C-alpha cells in the first residue's frame, strides 16, 4: 500500500445487517390504534436510514454510494450526526435523477476533532414514492 493511501471500511446500518440497504420510498402512514382515535397524528415513514460510526476509529471521510434504476427524481439529503445533538448537512439535492449505471457518490469530510456517531441518509419526494434505491456507506481513514 502506498504511503498516504486510504483504507475504507464498511459502516454498519443501525438496526440492520451489513452496510448496504435497499428501500422502496413509502408514503407516510398514520398508525391506527388508541392514539389515532384520540386525534393524535403520528406519521411514520421510511425516508431516514442511519449508519452507526464505530467509536475508537478516526475517519477522514465517509462515502455514501446511492444507486437506482428508476428514472423518477428523488430528493436526497445526507447528514453527519454528532453526540452533542447537532448535525451537519453535507448533501441536499431535490429532484435528483439517476443516470443508467451511474451511482451517486456523496462525500462527507470530517476532522479528527469532530467525529460523528452516525451518518444519516434521507430520501423522499412525491415523484419517488414507490421507487427503489440502494445505499451503501464506507468510512475512510
């Protein structure tokens, strides 16, 4: 390995297996049950996905790779989440249209002093409902 070469490792999904997820963007739902009957509107959706950054490792950057064979636009945002309850938005694009066989690569650069505990990907958009994408995250040091 050349001097200064990066080593990138998979970052694990929160509540899942591996570092890759495939999702179909769903419309928000209001769960039935006691709260719904009381008029309390709790909406749920699958627009957020989190990856857990392992402690004890200092990363230089995180690379999110998003792919889709869909031609409809997606609204895509990526955040680095910090333990002080703040988040840094590193990508925000509405109506992103994937080109065939061309992944979207989102890079979140970090400093040794400011390491996130999670990386969040937020994907939604009216035109993306029912559309599928795959996202994979690695951390590079």
